[in-house]
C-alpha cells in the first residue's frame, strides 16, 4: 500500500511539474492595409494561449497590436500567419526577441520600434518598409517569414 501511495505521489509531482512549465513563441500577425495587397506584419510573444508582453515587434507604425494577457483574437485587425518556437524560458525568449528587435531597429533607423526611420525614406519598392523590417527581424530570429515586398537592395543579418 505504501508503494502505491508513493507511486501516486511521484506521478502527481511529475504531472504538476509538466503543467508548470510553458512553451513560448513569437507569433506573427498581419494587418490588412489595402484590399489584401498590402499588410503590416507584427510579431508578438505568446505562450500559444495568451500574449505575454505589450511589446510589438515591428517597425514603421504607432499602432499597438500586442497586449499582454489577451488572446491572439485581440490583435487589432490581425490575422495570424506564422510562428516560431522560442523554448521554455520566458527570460530567454524575451532576450532573443529584444536582441533581434534592437538589431533590426539599428538596421532600419527605427529606435524604440519607431513609426519613422531616421536613416531612410519609407519606400515599398526598396528595402525601407515594414515588410523588410519584419523579414530582417524574423531572419535574425532564425525563421524568415513570408512577405510581399521585394526588399530591393536588402541584406540579411
């Protein structure tokens, strides 16, 4: 009887330990700006169920898309289109996102995820636009997302 009780206690500990760990992702959404031809793309940190941070990973906009504690359904005008697994450590996931966000902001002259670049003029044909921003960011994260822009003259990290 004692062995059964110990086995049940051990299984309970294993199950609760498994439930207490979380997986984290960067989920990518797109906001339809013009007839399904032009989109603004955003990355949000999530645990697949809820958004974990108020930080939008995007450039060239002031619109707030990621709201901590909300579901992906709350992303304004956003339709989900891609994701990348980041692991089970929230601090590691945030560090990776912030490193790539900082690198991308430096590349595009959008400090603090600014709505305008201080190094290039917004252009949908060349590489100074939100599509190219999210391409650079997602490539830095290790999984390039699909975009419509040609990003002419674009260089990868």
